[in-house]
C-alpha cells in the first residue's frame, strides 16, 4: 500500500507540474514504485546489518528491525501502525521537502 501511494503521488506530481499526459503519469508511477521498493530494501538491509540502539536517529528502528529476526512472531502481536510509524516519521521530512521543491518548480 505504501509503495502504491508513493507511486501514484509521483505520477500526479509529474503530470501536474510538467503538463504531461497519462503516459508520463504512468511512467512516473512505475518509476516511483521501483524507487520506493529499492529504497525500502536498502533501508531494511542496512538496519538489519548495521548499528544498534545507540545509533543516532535510527537507533530505535534498528533495535526493532534486528529484533524481528530473533523473535519474528512478535511482529504479529503489534498493530500495523505501531510497526510502520517510526519509518513514516523518518520519511516525512524528505517527502515534504520534495513536495515543496516540486511546488515551486525546482523539480
């Protein structure tokens, strides 16, 4: 769902700000989906393999990501919002910055 939302938003941004048609929006949606998938995979790999609870900014997320490999069933006991909220908080500032840049025509 998160990938799809980002892909559709990317398509709308490109289509709206560039004056492009449906084909450009579809291409942007596919590229947005692929970029989101790659970025989430890299983030997951990095948090699984590097850092610990004392790592600045991402320490809490790293502990949770590494912990789900030791006790994978615990992820099913938490609400979906509890699992994704820390990641969404980290992605909010870059997404807002990109939206602002697109709104003023920089992107």
